[in-house]
C-alpha cells in the first residue's frame, strides 16, 4: 500500500512540474505589439526621407531636394510624436 501512495505522489509531482513549466512560456502579445509600435514610431519617421536621399545620392546633385517636402514631413512626424 505504501508503494501505491508513493506512485501517486510521484505522478502528482511530475504533473505539477509539467504544468508549471508550460505556463512559464506564455506570450504577452500586448507587450510585443506595444514594443513594435514604439519602434515603428521612432524609426518610421525616417522612411519618407529615404527615396529623396537615394535620388540626391544617385544624381550627386541636390536638384531634387524640396524644402516643402521636408517641412511637411517634419511637421507630420512632430505631430505624430506629440500624439504618441
């Protein structure tokens, strides 16, 4: 009878360890999405400048440079950061 109780205790301990091990690897999707949104908010402001930079670098001239585009992009990105 003692062997039966020992077997039950080992099984319950193994089950407890198995269940607790599985709960440690849960994914917090809210945290992941929040981090991705933060990274996009930080580095996303540079993306609209890249085509203009490539054109200036390709032509080796600043003829394609528009101060109005820079003004609108800076204003939009500043408002986005303030909203964030």
